[in-house]
C-alpha cells in the first residue's frame, strides 16, 4: 500500500493488493482512518501495488509498481493538500518492489524488478531531479528487491532485501549506508534476522524504525527494531501482535499505526495496530 499521514494526525493509504477466493486483486481505492472509521478518498487513476514510495517534508513521491497486468509507467507526487502531479517514467526506471528515498529534493530509486513475471531484479541506484534521471552506480551486493529504505541526514540506509540465488530469492541481513555527498557505500552492522519486505521509517533525532519482514519458510516476523545511525546499533522494541510482510507503517503526531500487510501466503491482514510513540520507545533492548 501507499501509506501516509493525512493532516499529520490520521493514517491513510492508496492501492495495495488483496486475495479473494484464490484470486489476487490490485486496487486503486484510497481511505483515511477518521474517528475509528475508514472513509474513502478520491482513488488513484490506475490500480497500484508494490510501488516505490518515499516522503520528505509532507511531500509524497510514488513511482512504478503494477496494476496486476503490467508495470505502471507513471510516477506521481502528492502534497499535504492531496494535490497530485503525474509524470511518465522512462523504461529503465519502471519497476516494482524497488526501494525509494527523498532527500534534499532529489528522488532516489534502489533496486527493484523491471519485469512483473518472472522477476528481473536490478543492480542499481538512480537519482531523479525533475524529469532527468542519473544512474549512480551498482548496489554493493548485486540485484536487490524488497529492501527497507530510510534517510538520515545526508545518507540513505538500505536494510535487507531479497537477492537472486540458485533457489530463487534469498534474504540478506546486510545493511548499507549510501552517502549522497560522494555516492559511496558503507557497510553497517547486520540485521538480527535476514529479511525482505520490512518497512523502514525515520524518527527525527531518534533513529530509524524497522517493522516486520519475511524471514523465509512462509513466515513473516513480528519484530520491531530501532536502528541508531550514529551508534550503528539495533535495539529491539515490543513486537507486533502478528508477523507481517510489507505492512503500512504511518507515523502521526503522537502515534504509530501499522496495518495491512501479508500475514500468511496469499492472505492479507485486516488488522490495524496503534501505539503511543513514547511508550513504544521505552526500555529498548540492545541487540548483540
């Protein structure tokens, strides 16, 4: 799903995928949680799932993804007043399962697949300012999909993801920081568990929150971690009530909402979880 805070106090989302009687559906609809009810928003012009999503200073940026039949060759920006602008994506940047970041007005896209089926993971990080795209070089460990991505100061952090292997996708526990000042990579302390499909969100002046992820053997993890980019260490926070892959994670003024996501193969969770930010961050456990 394309998840974001509306008016900085209410979680909202567009699109996403669902399963019904063994059939997968991709949605264009949007909703906002207001007074414990999901109220409809104006839908997207096309069904969208697995797009690259990033936000900075109340600006939401969405690129690619799929409508279920083919990749979406569009990207759009949305401002806090829900005003949207649409642009065409060049073929090399038309992807699904890519990571994304917005930093100092520039949009970055990390990995992702250039095909819907079979997947064709890519080995690049690229940058867009306006309509111009620039390839910034290869990823440190090769082609990558479903990594968790977040920004911190002038760096972009990439957590885990899936790497192509002889038996299909293999999860990685690697964490890398991309320095945008000189386009260089630096390896960080690894994840406690190798995973793809986790979701990363930055807490200003606190750290980067990582939620859920797929750990293999048809299992999603309920783990919630706080990564300190300055100390280069992970801390364990209270776990989710259920394991989730690619859930929506929305940070509002005082709360964190986690909802949706894959809780089992070919199944989506209908649950919405909320916790107070201060309560969540109390007494974290440092990972060895």
